[in-house]
C-alpha cells in the first residue's frame, strides 16, 4: 500500500499550480485568499484522501469550488464606484485586447474553465470533464473553442 506524503510536500509541489488556477478563476486580487481557502480545506480533508488519489486534480477541484464561492460572495456585495460603468463596450477588430488574463476571464464559463484547467493546471481532459461536468469530448471542444476565441481576441503578437 502506498503511503501518503506529508501535507507540506503536497503544498510545495502543487501550490504553484493551484495559485495559477486561482489567479485565472478569480483574478490576482483575490487569488491569494482562494489559494489559502483551498489549502485550509485540503488540510482538513487530507487524512481521508485515499493514498492512490490524484492529489493535483483533487486540489484543482477544491480550488475551483473555492473560486466559485468567492465569485458568488463578491456578486452579493455592493461595490461603490465613482461613475457607473457602461453596460457594454464595443470592441472593433483593430482594438485588440492584449491583456491575456482579461481575455481569459472574458471567455464563456465552460471555455474559461477548460482552458484554465487543461493549459494552466496541466490536467488531462478526463479530469477537466470530471471537474467542469460533461464528457471528455465536451471538455476538449470547450478548450479548443476557448483557445480559438483567445486567438481572435488577443491576435498574434508580431
């Protein structure tokens, strides 16, 4: 039977991946809080995790749920602003958004999550499908569509 590694080693090995996922999901301002929430929950549940479990996928799943919780909480709080922002911003074909993080955040949810979990977290499509829901083919298609949207939005840098 395979023995579990100390939790400190798990944090050291998978912490950067979880932070990338948190940054992509909730932005840089709230990423540290989501990362901390993820590892606090993981620390509590770690003793019950089977020794042969895919720890990285398990942590990404927790990070995904913590990010959703943060997004829901932030949506319920009023935020004071100096001016009311416009509802829609027209973007012309010549006005490319070169900020990749903002472009990823603007993707439809399934595409954004598939791109983040597959390309940033390095999870296989089977794990992406398990986290996001749906089939492996749907996860692969969402990631492909997300990358295509990013190429159209960001364009090529020459």
